[in-house]
C-alpha cells in the first residue's frame, strides 16, 4: 500500500487540451516507480484571470498537503506563465524550456500561438486524421475489401490479437489509413493468404500473440467455446506465424507490448515513420 508521503499531486496546465503536457508528464513520471502521482488536468487556461485562479488552486493544494505539487505547463501567454510560476509549486515549463533554444538555433521567433499542436477542424492535418479514422473503421476486420489500394498499411493476424486497437491508434495519432484483415482456419488449410490481399503484399504487417493470452481474451468474449480453447488458440497462432514466415511478412507479438510500441514498430517497418508539419 502506498503511504501518503509517497503520493504527489501533479497539475497539468495548458491553454489548450492539455494532451501534450499530460503525455510528456506521464513519460517522465513513469521513471519514478516508488512514488504514486495523482494527476489533475486543467485545460483551456487561455487568460491571465484563469491562470490566477489556477495558481490559487495550486496554493491551496500545497497548503493542504504540506508539500509543493508538480506543475507541467504548456502555457504560451507569458502573463499566464508568470501567474502559475509564482504559485507554491515546482514549475516545469515545457514550451519555455525548448522554444527559446529553438529560436536561437533557427534564427527566428516562434509564433507564440495558443493550441498550435491541436488545430481546429479546418486544418489539413486534422482533416487527414478524420479521413484516416473513417477509412480504418470502414476497413476493420476485413469487412470492406474495396479501397484497400488506398491503405497505408494492412494488419493481419488471428482474431483478437490486437489488430483493431492498433489500427485505430495509427489513424487517430498519425493519420495512417490502417486496414486490418483476419487470418482464419480456412486460410491455414489452404496454406496461403486470402486472395484479396495478394495485390497488397507490400502493405502487410502481421500481429501475433501468445496462445495462453489469446485464450484469455477470447474467453472474455465467448466463454468456454471452441473458439476460445487453448488448443484452438495454439493451432491458429502457430499456423498464422508459419504463414507469415512463409510469405515473408514482417510481424511481432503483441503479448507484452503497448499499443504505442506496436504502432511505432509498424510505422518503422512499413516505412511510414515520417511526419511533415
């Protein structure tokens, strides 16, 4: 059980959604496993008045807990930054830390615009993400085979190995048009990929999973079924991996990997690990 002395409050303060600051803070704080962090996200601090109210909230927390909370900030407005910086906290200015160095290195001034990393629905990047999400939903689990030529990547693997969540993550985070296609017993008996996938061999990436874990996942969906039996899972995983090796399809096991790790590997191996702003 974690003692109260090993619990620290963390404020995520942003003039936009706070997603950037929260993602960064999670990465940094994960290195301190002996401490439990309680995160409080405060988005849309887009005026000095709101910043002052937030500073007061931080001060009350520091007083109640008798220790200074951590504050991860992506605030751009300098008046707002000063309000939060003056609070009784350990202030970590994510933008300020890097922007000044980049201005010096690039020889230009930044725009200091609020919410630039999360532009609204009119931006091209946002439109691309929505288009990718719609494509991925339409091409989930092999349900719509027309338009596969537009796919950036096609994930293949046995049912419930993680294809759908990985596809959606790629679409939402990277605007990647990710289709996914199940490998089923009929494919193993035939000893070849579904004919639908043959023209897109260069776009395929395989996902696998340990049979015991697959059985657990399938039992949550269809308890005590042949589909979820360990015997069936062992058969399908072994045959799927044999087929992927035979077809020289790059693949990895999702058993112990996060969606972020899986997606990064897919992007790298398929040659999509580039992004233009």
